[in-house]
């Protein structure tokens, strides 16, 4: 059965959900990553040169200590709603989102850091 799961249909996508407590990314295989809003230390975007045939744009949420996080593909169901929520963070740099959207290479863009 595991062998069959390696051949995911192209329409299967990651999902991202969130509430007042946390953000949860769930892969099609059921594995989940989560991060509590209170633990959020940084929001970034990672782009790769893999596109357009593969996902090449990821929202990266890092914990305050930088040791835990949650990587969400832009194509994940719910990613547009997550972006709208992230943009409400005080001091969120919208220009970094635009720069990341224009990137076709391997790059990292920091859009927000929790004030110390």
C-alpha cells in the first residue's frame, strides 16, 4: 500500500489551516507540521529554481528559537488565506512578498520578525 502512496495524483495538495492558536500544514500523506502563533518568531519565503514543473515558493514560519517551524507550499489549499492573515502582522514587509513572487532562483526573503 505504501508503494501506491508514492504516486500521488497531481491534484493532491498540501493543506494549511489556522485558528487563533496555531497554524497547521498537512501533507497529502497525513503528516502534519504546526506552530503556535505565540511561538512565531519569523515569517519568510523560500524560492527555488525548481519551477514551473515543481513547487518553487514556500512560506516558512519559524519559532522564536529558530529550531522548529512549518514550511507551506504556495500551492497548498488555504495558502492564500494564510498569506492574508500573515500580512496582518505588525510590520509585515509586503514588498518582500512581491520580490519573492518575481524570483525565479534560489532565494530567501524575510517578511516579518517578532520585535524583541
